[in-house]
C-alpha cells in the first residue's frame, strides 16, 4: 500500500474545443446560398469538488491522469458542435491544490467547495459566424483551442479538532478506537497507520473529531519516516494530544524525552510552515501556541503505571495537563474526553464566527490565486512585444499575450484566407502598433508565443501595404483568388509570393547592416523550417 496517498500529483487536461466548420448552404435552385458552417463545441473542464463520501486521495494515486471531454466540430446547416463533458473529481474536504510551482490554487474547505483545475478549450467559430458585411462568404473557419493541460498537486490536510501525535506504536490508533466508533488498524509494528483515521467523540454537549495520525520519529520535519506526510495533518487541528508510550522497551526512550523529541519536530515543522502558520490562513493560532494535552498510555502494564506516576509531576511542572490512561483496558478515558471537549470548545469560541468571516479576513490578508483563465471565460490581456535573440533565427520580435497566442491556436495555416483573417486580427487588436513602437520594420521576423511552439513569420505590416491590398469583398489581396483554386495551389502560390518578397528583402538586407536581420521566411511552427510544399 502506498504511504503517500494524502499527496498526489495529478495530470489534468481540459477537453480540446471542436473546430468550426466551413460550409456553403445549398438549396434547390440556389446552390450557393451563403455560409452555414457552425461553431465547434467547447471542451469540458476538469473540476475538483469536495465530496463528503470521499476520505482519501487514493483513487488519484492509482490513476493520476484525468481529462475532460472534447468538443465536437461544427457542421453544415448551422449546426453547432456538442460541448465536451466536464469531469468532476470528488476530493475530501481539506484538500489543498497547488500548481507545479507550489503556488496554492485552491484550499477546498466547505461542503460545496469546487475549483476548475483545467479549462476546456473554446470551440472554433464556423464560417457562418465569421461572416460580416466585409467578409460575406468566408472560406475558412477557426480551429478549436486546445484544453489547458497541467500538473497539479493535491495535498490532504485533515480537518479535525484534536490530533493525536506520538512515536509509532505509542497507542494512538488504540486510543481513537477506544474513544470513538472508529476502527483503525492496530498492530505492534511501527507505522501501522499510514492514513489518518478520524473519529467522532461525544462528551457531554460537545461533539468533536479526533484524528489519529501516522507515527512520528526524530527527523520527521525533514521528511524522515512518514515525516511531512504526518505533520501536514496537524496543521489544522485545534488541540494537540501527545500520546506517550510508558511501556516501551526501546533503549534511550522514556516519556519525557519522547515528549521533547516530538515537540522539537513540531517546532521545526512550524518553522517550515512560515507563512502558512499564519492564523489568518489556518483560522487558528500558530501551531506552537495551540493547546496541548499529554496522555501517558499503557497504564495497564505494571511497570508502565509506575513510570507514569514518576513522570507526571515533571510534565505538570511544564504547565501541561496530564492524563494517565490505558487504551486497551479503557481506563482514564472519560476524564480525557471531557478535558479535550473543554479545550475544543474554547478553541472554537476563539475562532472567527463563521467560515465566511474567516474567508474574508484571509482574502484581505493575501491574494487568492486562481487558475489562469484560458478560453472563453478569461479576461483577455494586452500583448507585449520585445526584441529577443532567438536560438536559431537570431533577432526576432516576440509577441506575448493571451489574445494573440489564442489567435495563433485558432488559425488553420493551410488556409490562406484564415491567415489573412489572422493578419486582420493582429492589426485591429493593436499588435501591429506595438510592433511599430518596439521598432520592428517590414520584413523582420516576428514570433508569436513561446520560443517552443510559437509561430514564426515575416512581418508585412498591413498599415503600409494595407488599404490597397484590401479587396472589394474585404478579403486580403494576398489571397485574392482563393475561391477559384484548390488548397494546394493556393498554398503554393502563397509560398511563391513569400519567397519572391523574401528574395527582394534579402537584397535590401544585404545592403543594410550585416547580421542584424535574419531569415525567417514564411509561416512555420516552432521556428522550424519551411513547409514541404514551399518553393515547389
Ligand atoms: N498493554 C497495552 N498495549 C497497548 C495499549 N495501547 C496500545 N497498545 C498496543 O501497542 C501496539 C501499537 O498500538 P497502535 O494503536 O497501533 O499504535 P499507534 O500509535 O497507532 O502506532 P502507529 O500507527 O504505528 O504509529 C499494539 O500492539 C497495541 O495493542 C495499552 O493501553 N496497553
Ligand atoms: Mg496507528
């Protein structure tokens, strides 16, 4: 059985959006009745949702890849593609979601807490919805955007009122079994408990939860034993109970030094927690200031009872309440459960009145980081343009920004009209202005997106060649006769034209300062070479 099921790395993928459709409506006596290609469906999201019936992250450890459904392509007759299905992953309450850089994306507390961890891609627009008065019969559609893909880490931090801490085999599981209806595994070998067990205790009017966590050994705060796996669970418990084994035969151990060892580990962990130890985040007092109770266990063993009596005063002298019990013989449990109820009650009274109040305070104290929005629901940013040194292309103007990068993903580069549409979008979206301001000139290499996976092309500003190139139908003259040619012919023509321009530019460049401008001819993905068909 894996020991780290309360921390899993999950690979999540939103569904890809379906492509739009290019279609011309046909009717009897009216074979070309305008565009009727529908939009592609949106991809589904991957969502984490708190589910009270889920108590561990075990199932994600077994199958860590989760993807939402794809949107289907649009079709003729104005039919829209079908949206991909969302995938809803149930997680236990107390699951903290982090991205691959360790930033907290969500802290799922509350019965209906949920978060989208991978957004589905937006469906591509069909030629019907791309039609405008300028562009009456678009011969292209937009591609569906890929869904968001990423690795997230889920960590389960048990939410209980009381945490039982102590060395392996101290009797923590035995104690929770004696105090509540929980039936954890109990055995005489260390690290029997790998996943925290939760029990509910009723003492008088107070009802509280108690968590038995895996055993702790020296060095746990540096990850020894089950280390941090264990320590994570005490972060959210209001009261800490030290369970000390008075019958251990291990050399060098006795209740007092065990107590010191565990306290030192808690202090080291608290240090590590840093910001997360902040009461505003946990809603509790910092770990080291939380109330503690000491339990001397195994008093049914004669020697142990003697030892317990012997150390009681020492521990009490440190200001800690002490209870001598036997989890097996079930002695001393009633006093203990009432003493815990009292401290839990006090901790609850000191807490912010409501979860909402806590959330509000927390929000004010630190920015809540939410998953970066991609696709249809996201707020769109402004592009940034800067000259960079491309590893293979030399000096390149790089354009970064959600909008232009999405446009690239939506463009079918085998369709010249779609490329023309992209050029229009870049011009009207202000990217051309930014290029001019950044100092780019016609013929410079421009990269939209990251160095890997971005699209590299030679820039021809529409503002200098623009108006005169716009045909009567609003189509780009660079692709003027698109409707009379096959795809392959169009592509070839386009590349011939680009090559000719490139040759002309090359001459100019040769005269200009050497080595500054580089060759980045025609559209190519990821900085790779030209298309196979180019120059044929
Ligand atoms: N005699 C006696 N034995 C006990 C008592 N409590 C627990 N034990 C025994 O101690 C051993 C370990 O008990 P567990 O409850 O599994 O200990 P634990 O602290 O949960 O151990 P880990 O899960 O490994 O960290 C078992 O053999 C228990 O039967 C007790 O009060 N008296
Ligand atoms: Mg145990």
